[in-house]
């Protein structure tokens, strides 16, 4: 099974992937946890370029091709081998990010973006995208508490963040296998919502015994 957490910058995906990993450990599931862009040597190198500071100016098409270059390696070297081994793959971002950021955010033609995504993935799609939905200003506030300076995409500002949020909500309504979970509240509250969603959709894999208290306390 292939599950992807999505959402705008600072929505809490990394935090939630970590909490999900604890749950998977408790459930005794064999899984691989990873992030995009990245996950392979070439993917991490591309990540350095894509997430450089705003001085690394590039056309939207260059950004798209770089991200998809990383994705092709990620699919071939990380996702497909793990799935072939019968492992669960939990990913921080995948192709829905490309539609939201490069399609809607950068204004590239969505059908062309989808076609190029299919080349990079050779048609692989997740079993479920979980979009963590958060108002753009809250995501910005959460990130501003961190010491890191904004990367090229974070530096795009509020209106870009608003566009990306709206894009995710639109994609959730129009694309298959996309669900939205509110990212408001404490990390534990958000985690409880994600677990409920997984238990409801995939009861054979995720039992509800550890659902309420993240980390196995429930
Ligand atoms: N990108 C990526 C594209 O444009 N196209 C693509 O196809 C792909 C794959 C990736 C960038 O690349 C772009 C999108 C992105 O701009 P990234 O760093 O991986 O960059 O992604 P970000 O979303 O920017 O990652 P962040 O780590 O900043 O955000 P997360 O992972 O959503 O949030 P997280 O968990 O790190 O939390 C952020 C802060 O909030 C706190 C955390 O402790 C942390 O300080 N926090 C909460 N605070 C209060 N309440 C909660 N519930 C909280 N949850 C977390």
C-alpha cells in the first residue's frame, strides 16, 4: 500500500509522518517512510537546487522538470521495490504536490503537468492522498517559529500559499483517491483524524486498537 501526506508548506506533514511511523511500529507493519523531492541520492541533490534560496531563479518549466527528474528515481528506486517487497510506503508529498504547486501555483497547463507526471511515475499512483488542510497564515506562522530561512517556494508569499491551498481543495474534489483532513489543533488531534481515516478505508491493514492515542498509549 502507498499512502501520501500532502498539503501546503508548514501544514504538519513531517510531524504526522513521524507519528504515523510510531503507529505502524505498534501495529507491527513493515513500512518505508520517505519524502519528496528526495529519497534517493540524485533526488536529494535535486532537492538542494529546487529548495535553494530565492536567488536560484528558474523558469517554472525548469522547476517542474527537476522535481519530476527526482520523482522518476524515487519511484524506480524507492517506491516500487518497497511495494514489491510487500511493504507499506508512507510518503511526504508526491504527484499531487506537482499539480498543486507547478500546475495551479506556477500556472503551468494542468493537463501537460499530468502527462509529464505520468512519464516520471510510469503511471504509479498512491492508494490514498491525505491532504492536511490549513489556512495559509497558520502554516506560515508555524514555519516562522523555525530557525530556517525561507526557500524559493516558501518565499513566494501569502497569495501563492492561498492558491496552493485552494488547489488542494479543488484537486480533492476532482481527483480520485484524495481525502482532506483538517490540520488545525494539536499534532495528536490531527494524528487521530488521519488514523480514523486509514482505519475506515483500509480496515484489513489498520486495526483501530491504537487509534485514539498516538504513540500506542490508547
Ligand atoms: N514541491 C514539492 C513542489 O513544488 N512540487 C512537488 O511536486 C513537490 C514534491 C518541499 C517543497 O517543494 C515543493 C513544495 C514545498 O515547498 P518541504 O520542506 O519538504 O519542501 O515541504 P514543506 O511543506 O515546506 O515542509 P515543512 O517541513 O516546512 O512543512 P510540514 O512538513 O508540512 O510541517 P512540519 O511537520 O515540518 O511542521 C512545521 C512546523 O509546525 C509545527 C512543527 O513542530 C514545525 O515547527 N507543527 C505544529 N504546530 C502546531 N500545531 C500542530 N498541529 C503542528 N504540527 C506541526
